[in-house]
């Protein structure tokens, strides 16, 4: 789920996957 919906769920998915800060 981290490298699956990084741009689609850039609302909160990316924050918890790519940008946890």
C-alpha cells in the first residue's frame, strides 16, 4: 500500500508512507 497508492492518496497515504513527518 506504500508504493501502490502514493500519488492517488497523496492526502494521507503519502504522509504515512513517503512523508511520515
